[in-house]
C-alpha cells in the first residue's frame, strides 16, 4: 500500500491545478421557445455586444463574430422568424432587429473544498466514486432587445444566471471542451423566451 506521503505528493498537483477562469462561448443550441407561429418579419441579428470589463479587446474580437454567427444560425434553424439575416445585409423598413448584450461572462473552476481531504482519507476512492473534485461557478448576465427597423423598442428582456456546479471525475463537464455552453444557452434562451412573449 502506498504511504500517505506518496499519496499526498500525487494529489497535491491535482488540488492546485483546479483554479482557472474561462469564457463560455457556446456552441449555442437553444431549445425551441414557445410561440404561436413563425413571425412573418425578417429578423436582422446585430453583432453581439460584450460589455464585461474582464473580457479583453482581443478576446472580444474573437468572441463577437463567433457568438453572432451562432445566434443567427440558431434563430434561423428554429424558425422563429420568416428569415434571419446578419451584416453586411441591411434591414428593410418592415424588418425587425435583435440585439444581444452580454454584460457578464464570469466563469471559474476551483477545487472543491472536500476533495483534498476526501481523497486522502479514502485513499482516492473519493475520486473513483465520483466525489466532487471541482466547483464550476457561473455569473452570466445579459439583455436582449428587439426593435423595428427605425429603432423603436418592441421587446426588451434582461436576465442573470448564477450557479455553482460540483464536478466529479466521471461528470460530463470534467473534461468538457465547451464549459459553460449549457449555462450560456439557458441565459440566452430565457432572454429570447421573454422577448418573444412581448411581441404577441
């Protein structure tokens, strides 16, 4: 049997490596929202705006076109409107415009406080039994507005999602390359649901 010193040496890097920040960036896969029928207007999806001060200009330049194209594709695929367009197309007089603004994309993975003592006391059975190793903490917030082509407000929604999620060795998110996608989809889905209801 391994001595506690060797076990401690093996687990310490795991415990110390469990702190990192990341940015939820999709992929977007919005659940179909309730609606009476596909709206007859063409929807112009403006560039997603990210106002989170922790996101650098370099990160913004990568995230904005990525999220904008994902959002437009999702809205088109789900058929909320007759047609969905993005820049460089221009909105016609009868079209409507959608603006998504993300004010917080805070996401952080930290070591679960019970992981290190639990793994030591159970000789790593804690890990193999899917005891929590990490806590993924999310604070996502945003607004979504729909206006007519002249900028007159038709619908406006805001929402915030805060959650702490425990992650074990066998959890789906343990090695997930798209961390935060589920939470980001929930936030945008809530915004979209509320805004679409206001249009009816």
